[in-house]
C-alpha cells in the first residue's frame, strides 16, 4: 500500500508516520501545505491512500481538489468538532480525531482495505462535506473581538470589520473607522469562527464582510475585483476558483 500524509503540524505528521510503520505501512511522502501538496501530486504517481488534514498552513485542503483530480482514497485527520464528524460519518468517509488513537487508526486502515472507494465517490463526498463545513448548522460564531491595544483592550463588533487579511505572515483586521489591528491567530483560524453568511474567503489573503463591499468589477482571467468602503491598501481579487461560490454567496 502506497500512502501519503498531508499534515501541516510536523510533529503530528511524524507521529502518524511512526504509527503507520508499526502497521507495516510505508509512507511515500509527508507534505505540509496546499501549495506543496499540489506540486507533489502534479509530478508524482498518486498514492493508494492519503491521510489528509483539513486545515493546512496556507488554506483548507479542499483547495487541492479544486485544482487537480486526486486519484486516491482519503482518510481525514481532523481536530474539527462534532458537527464535522457527523458529516464524515454520514458520507461514509473515514476520519481520525486528533490526537490519533492507534486502535482507531488500524480500524480506519482496515476499513479502507475492505471498501477501496472509487475516486468519483470520494469527490462527491468531499463536495458534500465542504458545504457542511462552510454552512454548519447550529454553530455559534464570533459576534465581537477583543483586541489588546497597548495597555487597553478594545472590543470590536464583527459588523464594524470590513475585512480580515494576512500580510508578512501576520493577520489583521480593517475596520469601518479606517483602523488596522493585529490579531493573534492565522486567517484560517479566524475563518472557522466567522458567520459564512456575513464573511467570505475571497482568496488566500482576504476575508471580506458582505456589507463592506462597495463595488464589484470584472477582472482579468475571469476573476472579480472588490472595492470596499474604506480599505484601499491592496487590491482585493476574488480568485478564479472562488468566483462561482462568491456569486452564490452574494445572491
């Protein structure tokens, strides 16, 4: 069996590699980001099985499947909460909740050996799960942020935020007051906490609030350019693979 691990936390990837070795399963490669995974899969024969983390260092692992057709079965390794686990179970895709248990790992591998799912079936399930992750039911989202400013703590309602953005490996918000504030967590972590009816990830750098969009302009290569109410430090371009979802979001 040829196996690939895609996991952004290197200690977790090494631990999973050791656990698989104890089951006499060889891991051909360990990858840590969307970009690295795309490059590897485009230039190598696809493995029989991929252990796939959802949240990678540069985005959601679903972006891999938007770019290329992955000819492998998938077992998710995830720290997502119960609503996501129910989705995996409903769609008959194996998952392992971190920290991974040895017995559960062996059971998941045995299940893969028995089922050997076809790629077409895996892709349909991925699409269904992504919809559930983007539009979860009965989930509580951030209504306000508390941000340390010097010796003070400022409370900012999410409706006062025009966008979240990353720059030089740091994450910021821009508010209607034309102020920028540095945040502690990555853009990916904030994306999980925001109401998808209000906020949309337009590319790897920006998450925008729907009420902050002042204008939408056709752009090169079937993309869209957004103009926000006050933010104008960088161009905000809806990536080509996100345009369809963006149009559905604003309808």
